[in-house]
C-alpha cells in the first residue's frame, strides 16, 4: 500500500463477491469470491487479460451491476441494499466514471457535458456554472467550453470526460482503460492529470488498464484472472515524470 | 431532474429526419382539420336552417316531381303564411364541367318566402328594383355573387343554358346579383322563372318541392301532418319536413360521409403515428450508449423514459402547430373551393384544439414505446453497445 494512503479509512470494501454469467448452458464465474479493500486517497490499478472480470468488478464497485452474492460497502453504505432509484442517486453523489471511449454526449458542448451530472444536484445555475468552469479549468480546457466532442481531439475528449467525472466532487473515480484509445503522448498527459487529481486533490482512483505504463503510475496493482485476484503488488508511488 | 436540453439538441442532430417527421404530422393534422371542418360545416349548414319553413317533396323520391296544382291546397292549410316552389333544372352552361345549381322558381312567392317581403327579413339580398325586374320579365334570372364573380357576369348580361332534364336552348337575362344573409345558403345558385321552363316544355305542370313559410315554428308538425294527409291517398303522396330535417335527409343521400371522412382522417393519423414511432425508435436505437451514460451519471430510469416521451411530444406538437397554422393560413382558399358544397366552411377553435390534442397524443404514444425501452434497459447492457 502506498505510504500516502496507509492508515486511511477503507472507502470501498468488496467481500466474497461472486458474479456469474450463463453461456451455452454453462455457468461462467466472472468474479469468484473476490475480496477487495480500497483506501481513501489510494490509486489502485487492476490488470488482467480480456475476460478476467476487470470491467465487471469496476461495474460492481460503481453500482452499475449487481453481484450474484457478496457485499460491496462504499463509503459506509451497503450498495446492494439500495433500490434502483437510490442506487442511481448514490452513483451521482459518490462515483465519477471515466470510460475508454470517453462516452461524451455528442450533441452537447464540453460545458453541457460537464454540467450534466450537476443537474442532479441542488446547485442553482450560477453555482453550476462556477463548478463547470472550475472542472474544465482543472483539466486544462477552459478555452474549449463551447466546443462539441467532434471538435476536440481524443485527449481533449478524455479530459472533458474527466472533468465530467470530477464535477460533482465524487467520493471516488472509476476509470475503465482511460488511456486505451489514446496515442502515447495523450495517454501520458491523461495519466499526469489523474496523478494530479490523486496526489493534489486526494481523489481515490480505481483504474482498469492493459497498459503497464499506466499501471506503473498507480499506488497499488492487482492482477485479476478468471475472476480471482492472483497476486497483489504493493508499491510506493511512482515517480512523477518531472522527477518530483 | 431531467436533462431537457437534450431534446432540442437531439432534434437538431438529424435535421432532415426531424423535418420529415414534423412534416408528416403536420400534413396529417392539416388533413384532420380539413376533413373535420367539412363535417362541422355540413352540420352547421343543416342546423342553421329556419324552423318556420317546411318543405314538401314526393314521398317516393326527391327526384319525383309533384303537380303544381298542389300549391293552392298547401297555401290553404291553417298556419301557412306563404308557399313557393323550386324545380331542379340541371342544364349545361358553356361546358358540362361548369357546374352550379340552377332552379326554376316562382319569383313573387319566392320573394315572399326568401326575399324582402318576408316579415323576418330576407335571406336572398337584392335591391328592390332587382326583385321587381326579376318578377316582371319571364326570361329574367338572378345569380349568386360568387358565380357572377367567377364568370364575370353583370346585370343585363345574357346567359345561355342548354337543358338536360328539360331539353331546349334557354337564354336568361341577368336582372340581379344576390348575396345571402344566412351562411347556410350559398351564393352560387341561379334562379329563373318556372313559367319560362313550363312554357319551353309545353307545360310540365310539376315542381320538385314546395316550401311553406309558417306563422310560427310550433305549427310545423300540424302543418306537415295536414299537408301530408291531404295527399296520402292520391297518386302524389308527399312528405313534409322541417327545413332542417329536409337538409339532413338531403345530406344523408351522400351516405355516411362522417364515417367515410373519419376513416380517411384516421388512416392518415395512423400513418403519421407509424412514421413518428419509426423515427423515435431509430433515434432511441442510436442513443443506447447515451442512455447508458445518463444512467451511469445517476439519472433515474423514469427521467430517461420521460426524455423520450417529451421528444415525441415536442416533434408531434411542432407538427400539430404547423398543421393547424397551415390550415388557418389556407382557410380562405379552401373556402373558395368548397363553399358550393359547404357554405359554412370555417375552421372552428374546437377543431384546432382537437387537432393539437391529437398531435400531443400522437407524440405521447410514439414516445412511450422507446421511452419504456430506454427506461428498462440495464445500464451495463446499454454501455456494452459502445464501440
């Protein structure tokens, strides 16, 4: 565990999580009795081959999917006990999602995309405006407020997606291969941004990746294979590219 | 909270698709307004008729004439103030396609019942000298302002007419151009002397109908009974109806036009519904990922379903507004085309309101199916459509 997060409270706890699919009449265990703890302020990377259950685990942690059995406690709340509506509200308060393909709404500008999750809060228009400008400023896109996704580069789109994930100041970020669709330079820049969010703002990040360079930036790396945690690497924080 | 800003954004996303959908609804609503107005116009024409006039026609058929000798007997019935008669002439003016109604009448009694000598006021409005000229000259005729305008007729013009039911070459002199004070009576009919017709035919001695003007509306059943019973055992059995009942019977000869027009209107609306539903289903299919994203962000299922519903209502509502707006814009042009058949053609506020309600209902129905689909799709399945 990284020195920075050691001793901090557990913010996500998955206990004996089982998730199965039926394929051709056969039951496939995607998550097979998985236990996991993520501490506040930690950056956790999940690696593993395709079909190992990484994305499924991310979906379960984020309340997008339900395990067949087991519990997920996030910020002290058993999310499996929540109704569909309450779970949606919980997601809007606690989870910021970052997708591989950004998943911005193409008919909305960068500003409107970031404003979307804020519509679920009690903020008024002025407060939302401040929040959107802050989030887009944080990801370095203060000058691209009114650009549509198709007017932005892949890296910029991912930055907007990160701003959207940050806008409501969620308890933790779930990133599913955030650099998977980017060139090396854009990928490095996104990883720098995530590192800043984790280190300077104390954001807890759980990231699925295939990219060892991305995994290297995390505090901790877990390997998943066939729904089982095979090994757990604990490491210190990776050095910043600038050597700091 | 529903992200309403997505609705205009989505409508703008495929402008051609949105335009075609709005256009199909607009055309359906325009047709609804048109057909509905034809029905209400006919109903209004029937309902605005007088309750002090009764019409006597043959009990066999409207196309069977009655002997003119009945006139005196009807005039003698208690409660009858005046009686006139009409005879359908048919005929051809210039070309068989140039159709307008032509009747032969008895000008003095016609003036008594429908003209300036009626104590309740005239329906056919002519200057006194025009009435007098019409009465005095056997080949005189009067014509409605609309056909006079259409053919460029002026008072004094000669109007040739070829008889069809009553063969022969007729020539009338136009002595008056009338307007009507009651919208149920059109301004597209030509009236001429029955005596001229009788003469030309060497004595036809018969008329199509008699119209009796009563001293009061309450006398209508008594007068009708009395007239009909007088001729019940003769070869000329007749039936006497109030003007309203007679018009309704005349309209009924066209068949169940309300059902027919409703069927056409309904079919067009169903077609518009299918077009709209198809558009919204296509849109929904293209936006499955967006639905997944919205659900991921925390928008409740109901909000997302509502978004589809609102999009349907927005598209159809816009189509409805365009349809009603277009109907009102072309109403004068439609009236000029249809006034011969529907003299009271006018788009009523109730018709516009019903059209907008139907458009909204179309939107709700079209939006409901994709709305339910979007609300029910599990978020993970929606996101899996990515890439």
